[in-house]
């Protein structure tokens, strides 16, 4: 029963690129799907804006020395994650509020116009 983590299996240098690449490609793929597949460009732009700080911290802290800067990177990305969750929550609330308001307006126009 040996430990077969990414650094053990591939070495630290290769593992750091596999880790960062798998995270970024997945998240950028979701943003691209939102933009081009679902035509939700606003959501895609917001998601892209939230992914960019993560990529910045990966390049600044994680990729140069993942062992030395692991804690600094984890803290910086957790702060970015909190901001991401807050922004996505506010975006969802705005969407619900806009849908409710639009429904209210349509209902009132129908009642007035008969």
C-alpha cells in the first residue's frame, strides 16, 4: 500500500503543471461553455473575472516553488474562493430579482391591457 500521489507518480515539477492545468482547463472550459454553448456571456465574463486572480496566484506563488509557497498559495486562493462565492451568490440573487420583477411587470401589463 504505497502512496501514489501526483508528486510521487510524476515528480514535483510535472505534478505542479498537471494540478494547475487540470484546474484551469476545467474552469475555463465551463466559462467557454457558458459563453458559446449557452450564450450566457454575462455569466461567462463574471466567471472568467473570478478565474483570472486564481491564475495570477498560481503563476506568482505555486508554479515557482510549490513546496515553499504551498501555504501562501492556499491562503490566497481561499480568499479568492470566498470572493467568488460571494459574487456568484450576488449574481444569482440579481438574476432571481430581475426574473421576479419582470414577471411582476408582465402580469401587471396583462391585467391593465386586458
